[in-house]
């Protein structure tokens, strides 16, 4: 029992010592492991810190590079955008100029087409005008049907030049225009507007019977309602009073082409010099055409006879006169065009033959239809070859070219020249007097001056 107790005591002590040693060893191992763990943690921390620093440095470098690249890209984009805007503005400007050019060409085309159509209409009416004037010369009477076929905007419409009303207009113009120019009377004085309404009739009376697109009403008539002056004082801007078919009225500006088309939106501006020239030309034409030998015609226009007396030739006679006038005009035009190789004597003979044939046809038509009265073709022949030769010679001497008697302008020119010649012949007619030769010489020396004056007058007549 004692030995057993001793052994148990030794074993207990050994176990205790062993346990203590084991605990110390475990503590040492644990401490070593902890120290190793600390070292590993410190190493890992250092590595992680280095990696974070490296990433930070890399990110900073990448950020700076990206910022520089973005700045360069923005700068380049701004340059490209600015260049694109400049190109767009240039393209827009070019497009605007192109559109403006197209509009100008369109307006020019429309104007030329309108003028060509109007000129064609004037040319088609010319045989009627010639027939009417010829009838006045031969019979002293007016055919209302022929008169009605002449457009109101025709510059050669007789109502503009013949009659007491036209004479009164010119007298009113001569009295009132000096006051207008001095500022004493307004352009919009009723008397001025009434007189100018006749002067500007070829411009005002265009495109009657059109439909106004704004109101949908048919235009019945137009008259001058207002005269405006541009700010620089160089242009006259007419305003119109338009009367519709239902009797209503409206104030409208006079457009470039005088139409109701919506595209015709350019306000007409007449240069002040042209305006004054038209006034002077109108007054001179009225004075030239209302000569005493036309008193019968003036009377028939102002105070027409009764219905029975106004009866004119039959429809067949009117058609015959129109055909004769057309044939005569074509033959004279062809002779003027193709007669370059003929001398003056041959030309004169050919013209006289054409005139004689035409006069013979008119006389036959008058006898056939029983039309007479007034002045006959024998008492009032058409064109005297001697007068025509003198006119052509002076015209060529003054202007360097032959007149075109198929042209309405040169026909009216010849009529006015003939009237001046007759007037001056009457003034210098003391025959068998010593001063006769001197008077005739003075008359011949004034011919060129008359031609220039008449050319200016005809050039100022609106067409």
C-alpha cells in the first residue's frame, strides 16, 4: 500500500509535470504561431498596401491621360462642330442665294411671259386698230363693234386720246401738275387722281375679270385710288380701288404684273422720270391726234348719233376690211424685210402698188356693201408714196435704220410725223411769195428735230 501510494504519487507528479511541460510547449507553439500569423498579416498588409498604392498611382495616371485625351477630343469635336456649323451656314447662304436667284428668274420669266402674252394680244388687236383708224380716215364714222374689240389696256385704245374728255384731261394736267411739283397740291388730290387714271390706264386696266383669291370675287373694274412716293423720292407707287362684280370695293396695291395671282406679290414702282415722261407723252399724243380734221370723230365719240345713225357696215364688210388690213400689213412687212436688194424707186413703186390694190379692194367692198358717207378713199387716200419716202429718208438719216411700218410704234410714229408735216405746211403756205423757198428750207431743216421729238414722244407712250 505504501509502495502503491508512492507509485501513484510519482505518477500523479509525472502527469502534472508532463501536463505542465505540454502546456508550456503548447503555449510556445501557440505563441510562435501567433507571431508567425502577425508576421504573415504584416507581410500581407504591406503587400496589400503596395498594391493599393500601385493601383492608386495607376488610376491617377490613367485619369490624367483620359482627362487629357478627353480635353483633346473635346477640342477636336468643338473644332469639327464649329466647322460643320460654318459649312451649314455657308450651305444655307448658298441655298438662300440660289432660292433668291430662282425666284428672280421665276419673276423674270413670269414678267417676260406676261409681257409676251400681252404683246401678242396687242399684236392680234393691231389689225382691228388699223381697220378702225382707217375707217375713221375714210368714212369719218366709228364702228362700235370694232371699238369694243380693242382692250382697255391697249396703249392705242382711241378712248385714251380722242374726245373732249381726253382734251379736258390734258388741260387739267397742264394746270395742276406745276402745282403738284411745287408741293402746293397733293398727288392724291381728286383732280390729279382722275387725270392720272387715264394716263396710267394701260397699267391699271390689266387683267380685268380675274378672280381675287382673297375674296373669291370677280374683278369688274379698277381705278387709281392713291399715289404714293417712295422714301428716296425716286419712284411712284400707285394704289388701286378695285370694284368687284357684286358692287363691293377694296383698296389694293398695284402689283408688278397687275394680276390677282398670289405669286404676283411685288408692289409696282414706276420711276418718277418715266412717270413724268408718260404724262408729257400722253398730253402730246392727245394734242397731235385731236386735230380739226378729226372733229367729226370727236363728235361721234362724245355725242354719238341716234341708234339708226350709228348703224355701221354689216359683219361681212367689217370682216372684209379686217382681211384687207391684214393682207396690206403682211405685204408691206414682207416688202420691208425682203426689199434690201431693191432701190428706192422700185421700193416706192412696190409700196404704191400694194397701197393701190388695198385701196381698190376697200372701194370695191364699200360699193359691194353700199357703205359710204363722210370722207371717201379718193378724198382721203391712205399713204402718199412721196410722204412715205420722205419719212423713210429722214428716219434713216436720223437713226441709221429704216422704220418698220408693220410695228405699231412706227405706224403711230408715222401718223404723228405726218400730222406735224401737215401743220407746218399750213403755217408755211404763202405760195408764189419771195419767202416761200426760204420757208420750205426752214421746214426741211426742222424735220430732223421733229423726228427726234416724235421719237421721244412715242418712246414715252406706255406699252
